[in-house]
């Protein structure tokens, strides 16, 4: 069956011209559709860019997973998947504008949005028990916030900074509780007590 050539056609009451057909009289509407699809999915120009994006996203996911595993192993509300998604999401919020040509200086607005959004997500992890006036989830909320920052570093291609930051946060989460005295060893204070 031969392809139908439609150099000019009416679509939804408006006239359009097949751009490929104008340049190549043997082209079809299918050729234009294919050409448009190729252009639509060509935001990554070459294999090195694909590799760079993949490495940054995988690093963000792995580093977020390390922190999430620590939180999940302690039975906290935000665990492995949450931390991985926060890190990958933060990396994507940086990678997208960089891929579209946004200047590094203009990224500050994007980063402000990421910090605010993660603040709301972290606030959901914080629980105040009114009867005992105790705060729970504050460390998990802070770890979500730090995970977003680590994801941003990975997205910017600052992998060493992201890895070092993850190590420091992991030490804070895992080692500091063993160094500090437990609440039973110190005077217990509730919210508002001095």
C-alpha cells in the first residue's frame, strides 16, 4: 500500500503544511511524525551525555539508599525508598534545567524550590505527642533534608562532595547516638521546660 502524500492539510479547522514534505516532495505525513518524535526525544545529544545523566542519577539513588537503609533499619517513618526518591528527585530538579541550558547562577531559584518542598515533606515526618509533649521524627526529617542536598550535589556532578556528605550524615545518624548519653542518664525535659 502506497503512503499518502499530504503537503497541506486541514486539521481541527486550521491549515498546516508538512514541513518535511515541503523540503522533500517524496516524504509523507508519517515521515514528519517520525521526524518530530526523533526531535522530541533528542534532548540528550550523545552517549556521553546519557552516561553522565545515568551516573548522576544512580549515584543519587545509591547514596539516598544508604541513608534510607539506616533510617529503615531503626524503624523510622521514612526509610529506604523515601530517601532514594528524595535524592533522585533532587538530582532531577538540577539535571533538567542544566540540560535545557539554564545557567548555574539561575539554578538558585530551582534550589530554593527544592529546599522548600523537602521542608514540607520532612514536616510530615515530625510528630508531636501532646500528652507527653515529646517530639518524634525530627532526625528523620533532617535526614530527608540532607538527602535532598546530597541529591542536588550528585545532580550537579559533584559526586565526591555527595559521597563525603553521605559519609558524614551516616556517621551522625549511626555513631552519634552511641556517643551521647541516653535520656535515662540525663534529666528528661519535655517541650517548653527550661
